[in-house]
C-alpha cells in the first residue's frame, strides 16, 4: 500500500508492505528551502534555477512565468518562482488587477536570466501615484474639446507628462498635490484651472467639474 501527497511546499510518500507476516514501512519527504534578499521560502524540490519576484508593499499579487501562474506575493511583497530556465530569458509578468488603482507599473514584463542552480532577484517597478479624474468646463458651460492636452503646472521639469482629454472634458491626471494648477490647450484655445485634491488610499477619485479660465487664443498652424 502506498500513499502520496503534495502541495506547494513539497511531496510526501508513505509505503507499507507485508510479506510472510512481516510488515515494512517506508517514509519519504521531498522539498526545498530557498533564500534570497533576506527572505526564506519552502518549496517543492528545485532542480534548476529559481527567482524571487519583489513587488514592494503589495501582497497577494499573482506572478506569472511564461504566461503560467507561478506564485502570489507574500505579506512583504515577495514571491518564489521555483522553476526558471537557466541561461535563458524567462518571461515574468504580474497581474495588474491585483494592484490598487493608485499604482503605476514601470515595466509590466521582465526577462531575468539566472545561472544554473542559482537565484535571481526580480524587481517589478511599481509605485503609488496621486491621481484623480475630473471634467474641465469652459466659461460658457461647454467642456474643453476632446483631444486637448493638459499639463500639470506644479511640475516644471522638462520631462513633465502631458495628459489627453476625453469626451465631455474628462481628464485623468497623476502627480497631484493638495492644490494644483493645470493648463489645457488645443488648436485655437488655451485655459487654466485650479484643482483641489485630497488623496484616497487605494483609489483614483473623481473630483467633479472644474471651471477652466480661457487665457488667450492660439493660432492654428497651417
């Protein structure tokens, strides 16, 4: 008689046999202990290479290797990936839906190349952002045109990002402070708005409608 069992941490085998009135039992246990970057993991036996994915501050995030679910991050944001291919690019991704709405992923897909029977730390760049949505309305009550661009004037760096405007003047904007000045512009027009923002952890709030004061008319390039 034999009994076998396995889970994410190892395999167990129990065997018993009787011959001529004598009973013999055998017990087997197979698994692995891996450590990297101060983290310790129990796993099934690791025959090749492994990786440790790090998503700081985010627990229970699904991690995929070659489009197959491999692990979920623990309470510290780490996940053991016990079956990576050595000396080859392994395609590692995460599930964006497992992250709060107020996060941005710097790089969704990573390609770590571990050595034979070695571990590699895989940092998945995720950061929290102060973001919100709102509608920008002109003095006449009409929304600013769809396709217009919006700049956050709080950030004066040359690399400041511009955001697009959707239907009904809807804008998504990140990098907000408590009090913000934004500039919207489109061929033939420009306006300035003041936006008050109070962050809500884990969400991207809708702030409502804000008036956008026209400044001057831009000439349409020909």
